[in-house]
């Protein structure tokens, strides 16, 4: 049998931009034809972009998907293409369409609908209940969608038991730190378990808070990675696969026959659709993009950490780039306090958008240190960015004085601190309004967790770049960037100074909060891992009162987070749509010895 | 047979306040015993309050529910009680527990899990698949939960076919305008269809954006309402029901026998649990709280409208009251512009919290009319509220001048308008910080829809009272309040002046927007009814370009709404958690003739 050339077009669609997505798909189909690809897979819902959320409740939006599919159809002459789209029959399904030689030959509906974390697919879709098998000449193909491949049982297993040699999985699987590696391992295991070739086509790109990392894969029946797409960029990958090899291995070591019989009596029904194989002249030399075996991958701990930091850094850069560009902005503006968070945000923004598109603003107030200005200057010089200067002291003093007439004799408190922060927010928003800049906020996950931030002040802006990055990780990313860039860009004085909001005299973050190393342990355990007070106290050997206090702070600051700008998600549990806590709630988590 | 005395304790729980909710439940059980009630039903998830959202993902939170249940158990001596709670076995269920004479005798799990609109129950719960039937002596009882009763088929039907004479439905069904009436009609129909007594126990109270209206009902097998609880307040209702009547009617007119046979072969299994009837001395005279037949209810159109306005007004009042109190605030503060929206918000706040707990602030700016001050004064006098005065003109002028140094020669635009609004937001937040007041925002749904509002300006605050009230309804509610209160409180000058933000010279809302009567038609059709451009243009005979422009405005302002404070929900589709649109999306809805 001649080898089958399989490809994945790992594209970056825009939600609701049907024309753009369609043109992108057609362009990659043409590239596929140039490379003599037989079978080309695109990501889940690539016609409309993922996740479209409640746009799926609009009939016209669903109709647009079908129109797009029809427009693509004539371009699929002499190639087999898999694209994803929502389809409407009596109910709505999340479907993969198989286009073969200019015809729509079949659909496969998603079986497992994720409805946890950031996913709400039960809100829109019915679960598919019929497995289709596509016979192309002598070989057999099964389609599946994202979550379907994360389950060892279900339709994919059924298709393989029924003889499919190739399983396509079209996905829109968002990134979090460590996920690409674990996903590749899972896919290799799945291929090996089922002695099948797996073609994994994942979306890439930023979409609001979510960052899709791509990393599409073609894996053989031994779990060996034949071709692997980059993380965080659009790419076409392809390679030749040996279908006879699959058949040979299954003859030698059959999939469980007992299971075959049991499965056949189940409700899921295998539909078989026969297709004429494409007529092709003899193929040019076989191609393998990359070859990596998951079991062999052994790295030393240091390089593992570096790899993880690199992934997070690139994810944030892509997230900023796509949010800015897809929302029609060209430039961003942010406040530069001379602190660590705004420094890292600036560097990420420059890496995402270019120095000419990033404007920093130094807004010294009555308690700003000299370093707050000089460090911002040094950083801006290193990065080649414009630095504006707009002191807020006079404005603040004037308003503080007139407000004091309303409350004579009252003590200075967070009111006056917030007021300074709000003057800065107001200044950035004025620049945004006047010049059309997007304001980036610079707060980190630790601050957002405990409410160490000012609503309408430092929380004012369109995108919170570090909202899912705990403070300790902010430092690691800064060091990573300094070490791996052409030269260090973040001044050591910024990295070494003790964190301070500089909103009153001699203020340090540690006046109100424990050391960040400690705080972040509690935040990660409580927010990301759902540990309770007992578990945190016992595991880290901490003082129960401290843990209770931090958890209480996390809980009572939901009202701030509910008005926070979108934050880029890089952990399995970011604040935002993946974590839904009522504002009004009195649940108190206390230590019970 | 002696009559059965059935009651509903329509309580207002606090999410996560296990002690408060438990004490409240025990207090009503004691009242129930005093009134010789045999069977007393509480709302869905009353032990923890509804909706607890992701608190349900905490094991300790689930455990607290079981502890609460155990604490209530001893109080149920000599009475039968139904309470709602989440229960954890292998999976989590939304359950009703039957407590009988001091023992936990059974559970019933919710079958239909709502996962649309503001509901995400598939995120947490598995669907119950077993119908339980409780035999108490000679009579039979079935339990169900909220959504279960909205479906004519399913377990409730099964229970009735299997002989249940009483169906308890414990609910947490949030209000929207017109819902109480439609719900009562549905429940009457359901009772009549199944020839069963229905006991409907609904939660009451505000919980973040949701307002639960209560309006619990006891309905006989002819669909006649025997007892009806008030809307929007805690209440105990009870009445005596005639179980022999149910049996008699079913003998004369049996439920469909063919369906009985078909149903029995289905997967749902009816479990039967036998209980000893409670020992009671002869009962005091029978009680009927109210008696209203749904078919007889005929009202003239004017009084229907008045009733609807009264319900909305009371819903908003309860929503404000509960958000303020449950979040530990005592007083609220709001900006009084002399306009309609802030006037209505003030009046609602006073009706909810008392005049002594509401502070208005007049913040005249460079473009404020004289009326903006005098009308705010007249209103505050009428309502007996404190009015603070804090002019923003000097602060604005100073900042406008120094900002202009950054952009010499640039024209005045929305930057300067927003700046005025943000000085006001900053002032209110300073008062909030200094005195612990909650800031109420005053924007209406029409403004929020098209983005005619300033982020961190008039959108700054903790609760948006009118966020789901279109401008035209704001006027109707104001007139309703003026007509039905002891005396008119909102000055005619406020009602009669053309709406204006007063952020530049001679500004009127109609400079940027169509008349509100027209705008609201489009907003309601598009946002609440999901009509497309064609349907709106054709139905209202509007200019396609205008409709396209308004819909485009609605779509591009998602970024503002994503940072808006919680708004009280009074329609089926409010902005907020019930409407989930991506910020990054290019879908454009155009007229296609």
C-alpha cells in the first residue's frame, strides 16, 4: 500500500470572523495540495473560532457556519479535509465535518462535552451518540473532537475496535503550565492502547482569557510522535504514515476480542461510509517533520523548569498579542511604578507588540521613591519604549484636602491610598481614550487573590497580563527573560527591591501580607488545588490563624475580582470564568484541630 | 381519613451561612409544630442557600451540609420535614431530604438539571435516576426539586402514576417580570394533569444578581390554589388537604393506564419507603390561607400592568436590601445628578433601607445645569435623605489642563467627558472607603447595552440597581412609585427633563442615541428575545442602518459590561452571568434584504 500523507493545519482563528477563518482554511488547503497531503485536519470549530459562547444561541451565527462550510467545499478537490463547526439539527452538536474530493461526505458529533472549569458545553450542545467509520478504499478513518480523546473508553475505542487505523482528533484545548507535555503523553498512550495512528489538530492563539497552545501531533500506533507542531504559532505539519504497519501489529497483537463483543451490543452504533480513494500520481519522497518518543524524553530538573518558564512566557506574549490585535488595537499603555510587576508586563508587551507600540507612564505620587522614577527610566531605555511622565501629587493633594472637609478629623487610611491609585488609573484611561491605546494592568495573581489592589485604580484597564501569575513566578519569569534574552533588560534594582505599593510613607507589602513565598503556597494550595485549611496547615506546617486569615482575605475579595479586567490564564484554575464564587456568601473556613 | 395539614416555610437563607440557615429552619419547624402542621417543606438547598456555585467543589462545604442536616434532625420529632441540600455519594446530587419524627428516612435527587441562562447545574451535579415513593400509613408522597416540576414527563409523572397523592417541589426559582403568574399557572396545570396535590416551596431573597420571589403555593388536585405565600418576603403558609378527594377523583377518572404500563418498563425505578404515620390528637379547625383559582383570574389590562410594575419595584427593593445587609453594609451612597435614573435608585434604596441609611451626593461639574442641583435637593428633601455636595469642576479643570500638556492641540472628545464621570466615581469610592458605605450605581439597561456609560466613572460601585431596567421602564417605575406611595416623591422636573449626561455643553442623550422608546424596542428584541436584524427591522418597520448600528454598539461594549458591578436581574436575560458573549469576537449582524 502506498503511504498516506497526513497533515495538520494548526490555525489561529478569530471568534465570529467567518471570512477570515475561511480564507485561512482555504490557504492551508492550497498549501496541503502543494505538499501532496492526502488528509488535512483543522482544529475544533475552526470555522467560527472557539469558544463562541452564547453566540451559539443565535440561529444566524449557526447558519454562517454552514455557509462557510459550503464555501470551503469546492476547494477540497483531490484532498480529504476535516474541519470543525457547530451544527444544528433538532439540537446543536459540536461536530467534525469530513470533506472529500469536493463533497461533504459525513459528520461526527462530539461525544464527551466538557462542562467544568472554563467550559460550558452542556449549555449549548447535545452529546453525539453515533460513531461513524469512514472507509477510504481499504483503510478506515474515525473522527473525534477534543474531550473525546481524553477518555479511554467511548467512541474512539469503539472505532478502533471496529477497525479504524487512523483517529483524527480536532481540538481547542487551552494551555496551562505543564499541559502540553502531559497531553502529548496521554495521546501517545492512547495511540499505543488502541494500536492506532492519532492525528491531533489543536487550535492556537489567544481568545480573551484563554491561550491555545497548538502543539498539534501526529503519532503512530506505537505511541511514537511522527510530527509535532510548535507551541504558540500557526503551522502546517505533515508526514507519511504506514497503514499496513497498523494492520500488521493488530494481527500480531489483537485488541481485546472480549471487549469487542461487549461493545457491539452497546447503544453506540457504528455507521460505515465508503469513499473512493483519491487518485494520485506516485508520491514524492516521504516526509517526517520530527521524531520524538515520549518514553525517551528525560530532562534534568533545571531544564524542565526552564522549559516550563519558556512556555509560560510565550503563552503570555501570545495572549497579549492576540488580545490587542484581535480587538483592533495597535498600541498599549501601562503605568510603570519601578516595581517588578509593571517591569515584567512592559517586557512581555514589547516582546508581543514591538517597542514602538508600548507606552510606559511614570506617575510619581507623594510617597514614590526616587528609584520608582529612575528604575522606570532605566527599564524603558533598555526596552526602547516611550516613557511619559505625569506626576499625580498635586492632583492628589488637592482632592485629599477638599475631601477632608467632608470628614474633618478622620484618620488617614486606605481611602487616601486608593485615591492615589485611582488618579493613576484615571490618567491611563485618559491616555487610552485620547490615543486609542489599550491599558494593560500589571497586578499579579497573589495581589488579586488577597485584594491587595485598588478597584478603578491599578485594576483599571483592558487586560490583566499577570492576573494568573503568582508573585514568586513573576520573579522567576523576570529572571528567565533576563537570562535567555540577548541581554538582561530588567534592572537588578527592580528585581532586588522589596515589593511596595508606595501609597504611604515607608510602606512595604509585608506590612499587610506575609512573605510572598509563603503567601503563594497558600494561594496555590487553596485556589488551584482546593485544599482546605487543615490540609494547608498540616502540609506546610503553618500557623492556623495565618492560613485562616489569608483564606478569609481571598474569600472577601470576590467583589473586586468580579470587576477585574480579563486576565490571561496559565494555570488550571485562574480567577475568572473558571472559578465561580458568589460575592454574597458567609462560608468561613476555619482550622479544626 | 383525617385531613393532612401541609405547610411551606418560605425562607430567605444566606449562601454558606450554615448556622443562620439552620437556626431559621429550626425556628420554622417549631412554628410548624405550634400550628399542628404534619408536613412542612423548605426550599431547595436551604441548608446552604442557593446558588452556592463553586463552593460546591469544596468537600468541606458539602460536609457542612450533612452536619447541618444532623443538627436539624432531633427537632423533627412529631413532624415530617422536607429540606434541600447537596449530597455527595460517588457524585454530587441536588437532593431533597425527608425527615420524619426525628429520623432521616430518605432522599430524592433532582432529575432535571438546568444548565441554561444563569444556571450551571451540570457543572456540579449528576442527575437523579431513581424515583422514591414514601408511604405514610395509607397515603403516598413524592419529592421533587425545582426544574423537575417544569417538565410534564419524568419522575413526577412516574410518581403520580404509581399513586402519589402529594408531590412536594422544593425550589430556588429566581424572579423575572411576569414569572410568578406564569409559574402559578404551570403548577395548577401540573396538579390537574396528574390529579395530585402540589406543594411548591420556593426560596425568597436576594442573592447577588438574582432575586428569589417566593410565592410558594399549595394546590389541590383540581389545580385550585389552597394557600399562597407572599412575594418577596419570608412566610409560613399552611392548609389542610383532603387526600381522600385525590383518591376519589382518580377512581372516577384514572390517569392514563396505557402510559402506566409503558412507564413501568422504563429505567426509572420507583423505590417505596414505608413510614409510620405521626400520632396526633384530633386537629383544631381546618385552615385555608387563601383560595384562588387560576382560571378565574381575570384582570383589566391597566391593573395587570400595575401589578407587574409593583412586582418589579418590590423585587428591586428586596435585591438592594439583601445585597446590602448580607454583605455586612449598613449604609449606601450614590451620586445624584438630578436625572431620572439616580432619582429612582435613591427612592428604591430608601424604600429598601430607610432614609437614614442612604446618602446622596451632588457633584456638579462644568456642564451641570442649575436643575441638576436643585432637583437633587428637592428629591432629597422629599425622601428625607442626607445630600452631600462635592463640586468636581476645579479638580476636572486642573487635570484637564495638565493632561493637555501631553496632547497639545488635540480636540475635546469623550476623554474629557469620561474624566468628569471618573472624578465622580472617585469621590463616591472615597466616601465608600472612608465611611464603609456601599456605592450604588444608577445606570439603566439601555445605557449598559450600548455602552453609554463610563468605566470607573458612573459604572463604579458595588451594585447596579437598574442594570436590567430599560430606560422606558425606569420612567414607568418612577410614575408607579409617585402614584402609589403616600405622596409623589420624584419631582416632575426630573421626570420631564430630556435625558442628558451633562458632560459637555448642551448635551442630550439623543445626540448619540435614538429616542429611548425606539432604542428599548431594539434592545429588548435583540438582547432578551434573540431576534436578528431582519426580524427587528421588519417587525418594527425600522431603518436597517439604525438597527445595525445599535446592535453593533451592543456587541462592541461587552468589554465595559465585563467590568460592570453586579446588576439586579428582573428579566429572563439580564447582562451578566446569564448572557455570556466573548469580548474578542468579530461577528457582525447585518441586514440582508
